[in-house]
C-alpha cells in the first residue's frame, strides 16, 4: 500500500501496468495453447477509454500498438494529441451517424458498424470494419440482429473503401460467454458466404477473453484487466 491516497482520476504507475500486462499476456498465451492456436494470431487491443493520453504513451513504451476508444468526443482530441505515436486506433463504441465521417478520419479500424445508415458517411479511402452483432435480443444497445447480418454485410461490402474484416460482439450481461462466442463463430461462417475473407472475430474483454480465444477470437478488446479501473467519465 502506498501512504498517499489515490484519486479516482489517477492512472496506474508504469510498474503496475507492466505487471497487469504480463499477467494478461500470460493468460492469453495459456488460452491460445489450450486452443491449439498461435498467440501471435491474436491482436490485443487495449481499451483506453476514460483514461488520459499519458496512459496510452506508457502502454506504447511497454510494447502495445493497438488501442481502442469508444466515445467520439473523447477519442478525437486524445488521438490527435498522440499523433506521434506509432499506433493502430480502433473505434469500438456506438457510432452516431452524424459523427461517422469524423470518426473515420482519425481511426484505422471501426468495430461497430451495425446499420446501413452509417455506410454512406463511412465511405472513402480504405478502412477496415467489423460488423457488430447484437446477441442480447434487446435492440438499442448497438449491434445488428443476426437476421439482419447478411443484408448489412452485402451493403457494407458494396460501400467504397470499406473492407469487411469480420464480426464484433459483446457477450450480454448474464449470458454464458462461451455460448455467445460459439454463436458468433457460427454466424461468421454465414458472413463468409458473402465476404469470403471476413474471418476475423473481435470478441473477448477483460472478463471473458479466455472463452473468446477458445472460440477463435482474433481481436481481443481488453480494458480494465490491463489498465486497472477506469476513472469516472467526465
Ligand atoms: C469498454 C469496452 C471494452 C473493455 O471492457 P473491459 O471489461 O474493461 O475489458 C471492450 N469492448 C467494448 C465494446 C467496450 O465498450
């Protein structure tokens, strides 16, 4: 214990970050081995939402290259302030239609394409995108229902510049993650009847990345397990 109190907005020290990162990397390697997979085939995106840009710099010093943000208002200035960093930026939050054109300017990959109205504003020079599935059965939290997936896939693949990489999903609260991710993998087979190269799976967060790796995750979106608790959003 440190004698000084930690304010809710303070970030982790670099040694604390390095420790948690090593633990998560070890757990990813274990899960990959259990799944008979090469850990190098799995990209770990550190979700840095609500954290200051300095935390991203610290993580970059520790060798991380992929970072995820979920809110446009926060992400735009943060990413601009880190322009010197060699990083790949992933947008993982709900995209507001009137902000989509701006979001595509400053990120490399968008994980949350979930409706056709986003496609025209997202058109342009090449961007990798994931189609976000909603498996909660409760519309409104983001994601396309499985019934709408193939139509969205066709429309996205037909949009200039958009490269469909695969599917993104969040296991609904209370659901068994392994079952949810198995369903995502099944739907990935369907997606590949439309876009044969769209074999990536953006599944797995701090609490369920092991299950995601066992079901074929290629992109993990891990926040708190690496960063520690998020500061309260302002
Ligand atoms: C915040 C967030 C994450 C990371 O969550 P943790 O539980 O902190 O790992 C992953 N995916 C999405 C879509 C998020 O919004």
